[in-house]
C-alpha cells in the first residue's frame, strides 16, 4: 500500500512549501535545509521497506543534495528479522559503518487501526459502553456531522486549529502550511469533516483517504459545548464514511500512552500496531553526530519553556 505522505500530490505540496523533492526506488525523499547552513536533511516518511541493495543509490542522492543523512520511517509493521537486517546494514556498508542507524522518531512508534470491513452493527457493538453512550448523546443533542470541502469550512478549520494550539500549547504547522496541503490534496486525498451544534461549527477533522486506508491526521475543536460529545459522533461518522468509500482500514495516526485523546481512541476497539521504527542513513558522519547532539539540546530547551 502507498501512504498519502508518499504520493505525487504530497510531493507537489512540499515542493511549493519550499522543500526539494526527489522520487527514487518508489520513495519520495523530501530535503529540508538546516537553517544558517548549506546542509540538508532528507526524510522518507511512511515509505516502503528499505532494501539494502538501494542504500548506495540513496547515499548518492544524499551526497548530490548536500544532505548529512536521510531519515526513513517505513510504513512497515514491526518485524524483528527486518530490524536485524537494518542493523546489519550499518556494519556491512562497504566496511565504513555508514549504513542505517536507529534515529529519533518523528511519528509515534505505534498506531491504532480499526478494521472497517465488519457491518456497522458489529462495529458499534465492539465499542466500549461509554463510547456508545457518548455517540447516542451527541445524536440526542442534535449534533450534525458532514463532509464539507468548501472554502468556508476550511477557514473554520484554520480558526479552530489556531484556537486549539493556543489552548493546548502545541508546536504546530502554520496556517500557510495547512492551506498549501489543502490546495494539493483537497478532494483527491483529503476531506474535511465538520460537527455543527446550534448552527455553530464546533469541531473539524481532516481525513485522508488513499489506497484502501482512511487516516485521521489533523483535528481541531472549540473549548465550548464539550458536554454534547461531538467528537465521539465524529469518529463514528468517519468510520461510516470510510466504509462508504470502500476502504478497509482506518489508521488513527498515532498513539501516545497516557494521553487523553489516546483513551478516546481506545473506546472504538482499535488494534494496536507497531511500526519498524526510524532509521537514519548516515552520509556525513561527523556532522550527523553533531546534529544529533544539537537536536537533543534544542528539545531540552523547548521543554523547559
């Protein structure tokens, strides 16, 4: 399966955003410049399995783009034999120890998948009793859920995203980032779902539909009217939307232990899946380890703030 972050549309979006991109060996490589330097970092997010035979090609591409490393986070489920192969590539790369090394993750190690193939009745029965109650409560309150890809709905999404980020203290993408993403993915891959209560849009979700999977990458809501449980009904309607499109799996885009939204997702009886991890192809060894050190210092300072 091809992940939305590996599509031509995502590449075109990131190119207009300011990145350099290159497709190689069925991978979309996105190069980002390191501020105040001439060096770059390459990323291959949610690509296929990393073939050892392709490492020389990727390394050459990295050198041509002045990258100090290329980070891979394959959209491949965890397999210990595969992890061992990745680790062996480090020692086996022309004897120079310039192969793959475990890196800092950009995505969570695990995610939730919901099987969309059972009937709506069987899916509803599989949810927790609290989740089923909250869905009925939102329906009783008259919360209206719909797919609305209009410009007006998207402006509301941006407004609620800003509000949510301020309320929860997130480091998030800028409105321009979201606008460019929407420009290239709208209706082809991305759809906007809204929840309306008393004629006011109180929650908005971006959904990706691609290659048999539904994804939930972005969501934002107002702090008002929490009592109507709009997001519980949103999730149920998103599941029904995925079934309507003939998709087989709903990837809830990440899982973090102990977080409130993780507990919310657990109410829908998803399967926990683990991915093969984050792997860095070292191209410039001294600068790679310097970068890793500076990155740790940067995140330490950000957490202090």
